[in-house]
């Protein structure tokens, strides 16, 4: 630690991240009378994971118990019932308040003028609001505009958080990369909403800067983390280069999976067939690709015209030269079900530090997330954290900030990129859809060496890409550690004795 810096900024509430969870926290803190600074690495909306969300946002349609049952079932019985109660009890009010009344989101409507609720895998009812299959874009962009125009919220884009400022178990803000040696922002409370970990894998539906920043910074500061072994892979991403998501709404509206022989296969794996839980479908798709050469999503069976009903997805297909109605698919990293451990208001184990959205582990998802609950969870917990962060006190305390030195020459342009290739290869090979203890142990050793190499450079340089690599290596190690400590196959964490063996121990939904 060094002396208090001569130049710094302050806020009542500081929010890190500009997806739906971060915007929700900033909005509610401002509503409660707090002066908010929202910092984000993003330079444009599609740098945030929310902008990439396709299917929609779940509601309860007046039946919270039904949604709760579906969430618990999809989680293989591992979701926290109390956390799920918080989600379903506040779901419709949050959607009505923010998305409908405040932002005026124009969700798709049916011919009768009512909302066109759709259904996705493992949902028992049509309850999902959507805009085409690009719901995240249609929510985030007006939300960012609203936040940017709010008199109590200062939005700083292209600003990365590098370290948390801590003192005696309390978080006092962050150090950003706004100057060469780091720029402190002190706050009464700090809310992390930094998204997921897609950049740790070669194929992901996340933006490239989803490097686990919030998880790593919180863990390094001593915050509790949980359920990090539960990395969800979406079963239907385009199988070629530059993957994009093929929303579960397609299967919810009648699209089907076929293997290389042209056969439907999902009923061989689960009684719900193409609408089985994500973890089951992802492993089935992977198995059929290996056995028959490919799997396609057949959209010729849709109830409505593919081009008309899903123009954004259709455009992605045509841009990649995919003609016809059979789209090659393969599993792709999609969502982290665990993260920084938080309570029902987003409070972490460190005083005045909150976490919301994908970087947080609320307990709602357990071992496997139900489709179209991520935007909802981010909104509900973002609002609750923003309100609580303002209630507990907003007076920043100026303490010593971490000394981020920038004394050595810049590293070669490709240094971080080349290290990322090594990290991604390790995660792909050992911490993907299937894991075995020996591979997890080998991955842990590789990742420890990589983290040691990166730490040596971080001590004397404050480059953003180097800190992202540091954060990614820390988070990858935490995923490996959690996977090594859990020998039971549940949901997204599927443990086999070796690459050809049956699961060590399994109670997956496929066996129910």
C-alpha cells in the first residue's frame, strides 16, 4: 500500500459493468438518491454479454410456483429454493417496472395484440417475453441510453477496473486504468457486474472481453466464491468458425435436432427430447457429432417461417453461407452458473461489496441454468443490490490504494494473446463438457504455471490486456479447483473416469 493518492474520484455507489445487472443496480441506486458512477470496459453495447442474449426474459405469467418448479428441475435439484423464491416473487414486478414502464421495450405481440410469449427448453409453459431472437440488444441499448441520460449516473465507457481497494475487510472502491499508474475511484459501496468467463474458452457465445474480471478481483481480495465448476455449454451454436447462438426459442417453436444420418435422436437421451435441459442436450449433441459426423438444427419444422420470425438468426446464417434449413451446430461455452457468493441482496462476504449478474452466484441456477432466466436474475438482483447499496451508507472513505507500478517497458504486442491461446486450449481440453480427475489435475498444474508467469509481469505493468490475462488465469484456476473438489456429476459438471468411461457418479436429469 502507498499513501493516499493526490488524484481520485468519489461516488456514493460505484457499479462495474454495463449489462442488464449493472444498469439495474445503477438505476435503483440513483432512484434511492445516490450519486452513481458506472464504469465499463465496453466501448459499445455489443461488448456486454446482455447484448448477445437472444431468446428472451422469463416471466411467471402469474404462476411463480410453476417457474420455480422448472428452475429446480433444470438445475438437477441443486438450485437454492430460497434464492429461487426471491427470483420468482420479484420477477414480474421487475419486468413491469423497468422494461415496460420505464424503458418501454416493445416485446413481440401475437395477432390479438397480447404479448407473444414463447417457450424454451425445460420450461413447462409459454412464459418468455422476446423481441425476435435478439432480446438482449433490444433491452440493453435503450437501458444504456436511459442510464447515460440520468442526472445522478455518470457512465464511463472504455474504463477497466484493475484492482479492488480494500481495508480491514471492507471494499472502498476500485483502481481503474484511466491513468498509467492506476486511477482510484472511492465509493460508499461497490457493485461488481462484470459478466462471465467466455474468453477462457476457444468457442463461446460471450463477447471477447468476458475474462472473469469481477470474480478474480473479488477472490484476490478474499471474497467467497462458489459453484465455479458449473460452466454451462449451450447445445446449439453454429459449428463453424465465428460461432453464433441458435436460440432455444427455435426448438421451443418446433425446430428439431438431427444427426449426420438424418435421424432425430434426443428421445434416446431424455423423455423431453429436443426440449430437455441444456446440459443433457449439449452432451447428446456432442456424442452424436462424434458418432455420425455432424448434428444439424432443422428449422423446416418450425411452426412459422424461419426467415420472417427469426430475421437476425437467419441473417447470421446467410452471412456465413448457410443456405437451406439445416444449420450445423455444436456445443459452445455459454454461461457460468457459479461465481462470487452472494445473498438475496447481492451482498458478498466482504463489507460494502456486491456482485450481480453472471459474475455472481445467487444460488438460482445450481448446477444448470434454465433458459431465459439470466436476464431476469441480473435485473432482479441488480435492482435489489442497488437499493441495498444505497441504504447501507454512501459516504466514501479515502484509504490507501494499491500501488500499481508501470515502470517496465511494454510487453510485445502478442504476449497476452499468445498466453490466452495456451489458457483456452487447457480449458477446452480439460474443463469442457466432460472432465476426468487426471485431466483436471494436469490443467491445474498448467494454469498455476501460467498464473505465475503473468504475476511476474503484472507487478511492474498496468496494461489492460495483461490484467485481463491475470484475471482469466485466476478464474480458470478457481474453476479447476472447484472441479477437482467435486467428484459427483451434476448438471454442467460431468465427471468421467477417462475419456471413454461412464460417469463416476451421476444423478442427471436424463436418468429421472
